[in-house]
C-alpha cells in the first residue's frame, strides 16, 4: 500500500478500527480481561526499547548463535568472542545466557574504561563464590592485587563448569590490560578448561577485542551476532501484540519491520509508540495514523548524539541542500552484506533526490567530508583491494535518517 494512503484520523475511516467496548463506568475502555491500565502496563513489558531483554519469554530468535555458544562452553578450554554492530542486541543476548544457560552457571559484568583488571575479577569472584557457596574465608585470602597467575590460583577453587561474561569489553582500550586478559584466557585454557570466558563487544575480530595474541586463536570461538532477520523482528511484533490482545494493520507491521533495518531497538521503539498512540485514542487496532505518530515520537525522543550527528552531517555554510541530499542518498542506497556501498552506487539515488545528473566527481568530495569529525564522522571508508567503499559508523543513525525521510514524505518516491 502506498505510504500515506491510510487516513490520519480514525474518524475518516471507522471501518478499519475496532473501538474498545466500554463498561458502565464512564469512559473506561476494556478489551477482554485487560482494562486500559493493565494494557498500558503490559505494553511497557512487551516492548522495551530503552532496556535490554532479560526474560527468555521476550527474547526472539538467535538460535544459531545460542547453539554455537553452547557448543563452545561444552568444549574444554574454549572461550567465546561475541561481536556485532551497535544496537543488534548483544547485551540482551548476554543477559539470556546469564539467566538461562542449561547446566552451566554464569556471571556477567559490564566493563568500562574506568574498571581495572583486579576490580573486574574481584567482582566476578564474589559472584562465583556465592553461586557455589564456597568458603568465604578463602575469598578473603585472595591477594589485594590480581594478575593472571594469582587469579588462576584463586579460580582453582571452582570445580564445576562456569562461564564469565564480559559485556561491552570493547570499552577496554588499554593494551596492558588487554594483555592481562589474553594471558588469563591462555592460562585458563591450559589449566582450568572447565572455566570459560565470553567477551562481548562491537569489534569485528578477535584482534579488535583481545589484541595481538596469535596463540589465542585455537581457544577462542568467534560468534557473530548479525542484524535480526525480518522473521525474528516479526516475532517481536507478533508476540507483543498477542500479549496485548491487539491487532496491527499489515502495511504498518511491514513498515515497522522495514524501518527497523535489522535492529530490535527500533522494532521495540516503533511498536511501543504506535500501540501507545492507539491506546490513547481508545482503539485496539494499530493503524497508519498511529504509526505516523510513532515516527514523530521516535524522532523527537532519539538520543541527542544521534540528532547531533545528523545535524553535523547535513549542515553547511555553503550548499546545505546538496549535503543533505548526499546524506539522504547514503541512507537510501542498498548496502552489501557487510553494510557498505560504493560511491557509484549513491549516484542514482542522489540524482532522483536532486532531480539532475550527478557524476561521481560532483559528490565524491562530500562523501570524504562525511568521514571527518567536522561532519560527525557519519561515514567510514573501508578498502577491499583497490576498491573503496563506505559504511555508516553508527548504523542506528542510518535508521534514524530513514525515519526522517518518512516523516518528510521523501520515501514515497523510493518505494
């Protein structure tokens, strides 16, 4: 269905909406057993864009990645590097493993650049001692400052399989500290093979997360967490609507999935705001006008860093409109499997936006500028042999721009 074909107001097309049946209590809507207050409370449970998923009931898909992690944990001396783009749900994935990983106890810690090696492991040791009800006196005797060797001595008290999860491990950039973790992994693999570590971050390889330690290759399993498939995103929407006992227009549901671009954050965000708007209007059917409202709400409440990056990219003392069109074209161009595109692939989209011919040399300069800090580093160059390609440094920004283009009506010409 063409964008904008649905009415903006429910009153213009009442046949597409199913109002809540009212009780004798004036104005209080009901749907089955759930009243409006209950339904609103349920909404914040099933669609949670601001917080990672913690319950298996609301965790969708990722079966292959869960299987690979489980295989690694069952293999003595094996450790895991879980990597993926920002916003694909790595923390939710780590939460599910922490709470529901059959047969193996786990402990998760979120890293930061301020935490030191000893601080991190002291907290994890405390959790392990509690999990296995170990002798508290032995914990007190552990040295005040830990290194890989004293740490492994302390971990020797844990006799059953255990998985240590380091979320946001990529926040650690200190090379000396990375070296300590590398030595720890090597020592655990050699001496305590029933203990495992899982490092979670946005790095694209073992090297990005652990550093230059070739000897670790044999004991580290890399697990890539990709953007979610349309089927997995659909499951988020459908399961949430089922819990709410609500329905959604098929074209709206399709747009929620499309605009999410593989990021569960946007699926939760758009679904939540669209349902919320429908509830405010006292309808159980989520229609196009509710989705339009959700787009406005999502843009208004976008993280300040996203809005600032967008403004840095499109604002210019000179031809701001051309910069804007280049940015829009980058957001609309079809990416390859690695999320990148060639400068030449921007051309047809840019010509459609600007309504005139645009040879690559007319906007190649602008693409380069969009890689600079002065333009918010919207893009990054990647080289494949002699070929230069571009990708969004923060792919969530690309999804944000797409929402802007929907709100401005630009997408009508591209669908």
